[in-house]
């Protein structure tokens, strides 16, 4: 019988049998999948679990603090927070191609992870043996299809690509057989708050692919503020749960505006909101004009570095959900 409680019990027993008394490392992103793995492994093996949370400077507003509050403070899980904004932004300087940006971000994650795994090992002869990942069933299908050449790769997902060989860790993937809605139910059964489990997905490269072209700290800071306003108003108008994914995109283009008596020459952003079941196809969300108006006014009035707000009315296909 499929109930979240049965799945949790079964997964806990399997993990315990698999790793015994060994240490397990988990890359925690704050997304649904890795969060559910963290909660599950914490139940299964307690202090043998260490999570690494990397703040890459490309997260949403207050995200780092929220992840630490939930997992470290509330749940008592061991979480190492690595502040690596400079490392990511330096690596991204001068890089404007979307796939090249994904590669830089993916490699920087792995370097940091490698470094943390080495620090955690009790000695060089006894490296950390287990690496937990929030791989879910659709990821398994997708990567199998791309290996056999059946899927045409449109965007390389930064987290599929593997670790350096010397790390030689074995994988613990307790969600490998589950679909997203099952993972969410499992998360709730494990005690994670619903608003965290039902959050919109956020891509691994984060704001790095929502700032078109070269990524700069100035752009990331503006985008974080604009995105927070959009999401806040979506929730207030009751549209957050009616959309599958919604966010702001930063366009490195300047436009003239007038605020009060003064001319303003500042950046442009676009709002993006879609409805979809499987993220393979998507329809742009027909958000109410009142909501769009409120968001646009707030962004331009509250953020002096932004002078204009557009709304993306492209469906997938032919457009993709993210702009890069
Ligand atoms: P697209 O833009 O391809 O997005 O229509 C489909 C879904 O995938 C997410 N996405 C990514 N997720 N790494 C990720 O982990 C990536 O590089 C990446 N690119 C897109 C996107 O947010 C949407 O949910």
C-alpha cells in the first residue's frame, strides 16, 4: 500500500542497512528534493549525516538564512554553510554564454564540495564514503535518455555530470523511485512545512541563468529584490499556488523613465510565470492585470536601479521556461 508513512519507513530501513555506521555527506540546496533527503536521512542516521549548504551569491532573497533556520536551528541537523559568493562571481566574470555559465557554476560547486568532503574525512585513508543525492525518478529517466542519445539536450543540468574520480564516493539516493508529487507527500509526512515542500522549483544555477549574459553582483542584488516583490504579491493575490513557476529575469538593457520630476536611466526586468504539469511544456500564466500593475509599480518605485518591467507571454514550446 502506497502511503507516505510506509514509503518513509521503508526508505529509512534501506538507508540504515546501506550505510551502517558510516558518515554521509549531502549537498543541501534548499530545494524540495535535497530537503526531503535531509529530513529522511536525519531520521534514519541522525548525526552521521552532514549537509553542505553552499551560498553561491545566486540565491533568492534571505534564502541562505531560511535554509539554516529550518535545518540547523529547527531540526538540529548538522549543516555546514559555505559562503562562496566571491568564488562563484569571480569564476563567472567575463562569461556570458548560458551553457558556459552552467559549467562554471557546476564545477565551482564540485570544487567546494570536494574540499568539504576532504575536511570531513577522519584521515586521508578514510575518506567519506557516502554521498547522498536528491535524485528523483524523472532525473533517472532523463539522464538515461540523454546517454542513449534519445533526448536532445537543450540545457545541461548543472548537477548531472558527476564528481571527480578521486572522490570515489558511493551514492545514496533514497528518492530514486519517486515522482515529484510523491516526494512532496513524503516531505510533509517527515514533518517539513507545506509551504517549503510546495515551493516553486528553483534551478541549480539559480539567478545565474536569470541574469542574461554576464553575471554581476549589482545585477544579482537588484534581481533578488525584484523577485521578492513579485513572489510576495503573487502570494498576496492568491496566485502563487495557481502558477507552477514564477520569477523575475534581469535584462542587461537600460531604458529611460521618469520618477517624480527626475529622469531615470536604469535597468529592465521581465516577469515570468507559467502553468505546467511536467515542465516539458508550459503555458504562460494569465495573471490578472491588477496583480501585474501592482508588481510593476512596486518594483519601479522601490528599486531605484530598475526603470521598466515587462511581462513574458511566451509559452513552451517554442520558448523555454527560463530565459537561458
Ligand atoms: P526550461 O527552461 O528548460 O526549464 O524550460 C525546465 C525546468 O528546468 C529548470 N532548469 C534547471 N534546473 N539546472 C536545474 O537544476 C539547470 O541548469 C536548469 N535549467 C532549467 C527550470 O527552472 C524549469 O523548472
